[in-house]
């Protein structure tokens, strides 16, 4: 790469990063679906333009809604541990969700997670498409079926497609695995250990593919 090309590339990344910040600011006042009414705030993605991998989850959880960042709750700690296992610095990945508001049901003082419906996922695709275009990751890793559905625009059976690279019409590559919260839901320590090991293996393979 010539010095002129390198300069142009840096300028392009700088412009994309600036636009990404502007879109995040715009998303803060999003009312594209009713979920904004009960959520504390919009939880936009975070990470660098040109990230090796974009990690896409389902939606923010209780802690994310309170702290204003994606994957900072219990599932986020599982994700961070898995990233450490494969030697990938979270700061080099882009982390986001298919839906940007926390959907929940109030039970006393607790806020219980509820899965977003198709309309809510579709409405939020407006933001996800912009993240994808600006971040331009080498590989997109869908964490769970909701994220996979959002990215592929069709339902998939995770068990049949887990770990398989799926090409999109626009040339992007998507790979699907479980959501890290699934590790937490395992029935005992042995099952959690096995699920985590398999999640790490999927993540390691995703990193390998992204680097090719």
C-alpha cells in the first residue's frame, strides 16, 4: 500500500467513525417501535470501524439498560471470558444487538427479559444496517437465533447452522453460535463448562475465518 493509499484509508475510517457517532446520537431518540417507552435508554453498539468481527446479540439486558453499554451484564462477562480465551481484545471487536432497547416485564422490583417480536426486530434493522455499512467487519457473528434471523432475514435452526459460514447477497459473511446467556442457563456446572467450551470453540473458529 502506498503512502497516499494509506492516508486515504485512514481518512475513510475517520469519516466512517464520525458518521457512526452521529448515528448513535440519532438513535438515542429512536421511537421506531414501542420499546423505547419502557426502556431507560437506547443501547447502541460500540467498537472500531473496520473491526475484525462484529458480534450481534439479541437485545440489551437489565444491566445494559442501566449502564448504557452493550454486554456489560452477566452474559457480557461470559462473552469477555470467551474473548480472553481466544486472545481477542474486546476493543478490537464491534459489539451490538439486533434490538437497541430492553424489552421486559415488570415483576415487583425485578425486570424480566422478554424476547423481541418480529416487528420490533424489523424496525431496529434500520440501525443495524447502518452499523454494518460503516463498521464493515470481516465477519459477523450472530449470538443466538434472534440475531441470526435479523441478519439473514429468515429463520434458521441454530443447531443445524451453528459454526457454518453463511454468505449474504451483499458479500458479507455471517456465522451463528449460541448467545452467551445460554451458558448461564445450563442446568449444572458440568453442562455450563461444556457449553462455554463449545462457545469458545465457535468464537475461535470465527476469528480464524475472519483473518483469512
